[in-house]
């Protein structure tokens, strides 16, 4: 028999899912419009075919200044992207987090929108349940955060897998899974639209331009495992560099912001002037640059892109900026997959990219099932035969992350220093 409390929670999940997804879609659209205006429309207005490195440098400094300003607000921009996903940030912190996210994402730093979207969704949940009991409020905040992050993946099953993994490792009460799925589905309807009501538009989650892959060869599997190992090592190395930078940044937070801007600007200068690489290969979350990346025929250019993106990603992760860690990691995985296909022309690129994405995502998130699904979904247009590569890649990426964490004495699941996990702080 279904209890009245469960029915009430499911109804709340529908409401918070719709509102959180709507807020997230508006946030995503503002970020997209801001990036297009600053990096495309405005340069073209002044007769520039693309944003030159000095233009990018100015925007990065402005973005760092906005984040520095946000640090003066209550909450001081909240938790950084290296600390995991948080579903319990108080409402007083939200303005500083969102302002810092705008300064980070619109002005070109190499992070994604996931973490700010979670904060936005939890804020919706907190507002709806401001007079409720703390446990109810925390539960609804989680539902709102899940629905909000679901808007960016373009496929609710990716977020659904993520929530299931949270429950599997004890980070989320299993009783919240069904309401979370209802919130996800409701939020997805807001994006798709229903009947004559238009939606906000669902994101297309795919790496464009990859050829079909329908027949698995043994050599493909062997090289796919190697690609996964390299992609996992690259992602974890970038994260460890970010951790080192973050420890120093905490002492001089504002200086670290401008240092991150300066390093990113120098990287853009090098790749644009000496290698003619578009700025979107270094800046932003990486989604907009994947189409260009998979068409690249120069091994040197792709290797330079990998190094440049890795540096920009590391300083953004550890420099006090505010955004999410997932999508830049997938870009690194695509880089490794493309390099493998260029070095070994007899090997198809699609399964290599699937393995690279899954391994790098698992190395960053420490969530293998979510990483495997993400790798498969991003490359799903090439055929179902890429699925084993994504699964193997995610497992190898997790192994790399686990080994490195143990060697360096980093906190490992279920929680920091082996203590019971905080249910409001999820792994990264």
C-alpha cells in the first residue's frame, strides 16, 4: 500500500523538478548567450573574424574580477569544484555562487555548468520548503539539485545513473531514488515541451562527426584499453595539479583568480599564434570544441590541444573559479581517443573516443557507471558496438583514480579519511 507521505513526496518531486529544470534551462541559456556575445558577436562587430588572444585575456581578467567581487558576498562563492557535489548550500550563499559562475563560465574559463546548476536547483527546493522540517527540506533540495543537473546532460538517464550510484555508495537514502526519478522526468518534460506547450529545449549530448562503428576487432579492444589507461592518467594528473594549485590558492584567493586568468591567457596566446588552434579548444566546458577536434588530422595539433586544455582546466579547477568538472574531462578523453586514431590509422576513432571519455570522466568523478553511460551516450550515434569500450574505459579510469589516491594518501570512498560519508556531499 502506498502511504500518503509517499504520494505527497512524489507530487513535490513533480513541482520541484519542473521549477528546477526551468531555472536550470534559463541559466544555461544565459551562459550560452553571454559566451556567444562576448566571444563571437562583439569581436565581429569590431571587424575581427575571431576573438584574438588579447581579447580573450581581457575577458578572462574581467571574469576573475567578477568572481573576486562575488567572494565579498555571503558564502564567499561556496565550495570549489574539487570538493564534490553539494546539495545543502544555504540560500544566503546562492547569489555569490551564481555570480561567480557567471564570471567563470561566460568569460571563458575551462569549467562546465554542473555544480552551479545543482546550487540553483537546491535553492528552488529550499524556497519551496522553507517552512518544512529540516529533513524534508534537505530531501527536496536534493530533488531540485538532481533535476537541475539533469538539464545539462540532455538525457535524464545519465543523471539517473548518477543518482543510483550515489545511493549505492551510501551518499543518498534509497528512499529518495523514486522521487528523484520523478523529478528528473518532470524536468525533462519541461525541456521537451508537452502538447502545444513548447519546452525550453533539450541539450544535444553527442560528439558530432564520428563515423559508424558496428564490428568489434580484437585490436580495437586492445588499443581501447590503452586509450582508457592514458585518458585516466591524464585526467587524474590534471586533477592532482589542480589540487596542488588549490592548496596554494586558499592562502591568496584573489591573487589565484588572476593567476588562473593569466595562465589561461598565455595558453590561448600560444595555441592561437603558433598553432592556429581556435580558442574554443581551450576555453569553456569543451562541448563546443568537440566537432572541430574530431575533424583534426594533425597529431601535433591534437597533442597541443590536449596539453593546453589540461592546463586551462587545472588552473580553473584549483584557482577559485566556480563551475563543474565533468565536461572538460570528457574533452580530454576525446583528445586521447583522436590521438590514438591518428597514430594508428587502421583503428576506428569512435570506440577510442568512447573509451577515452569514460576513463577520463571516471577518473574525475569516481562514478564508473555514470562515466560508462556518459561515454556511451556521447558516442551513441555511431552504433551500439561502442558500449563495451565505454564500460572498460570507465573501469580503468576508476582503477587509475583509486591507485593514485591510495599512493598519494588522498581521501577515498566512502568519505574523507575513511569516515562515514556526509550524505550532502557527493564524490569527486
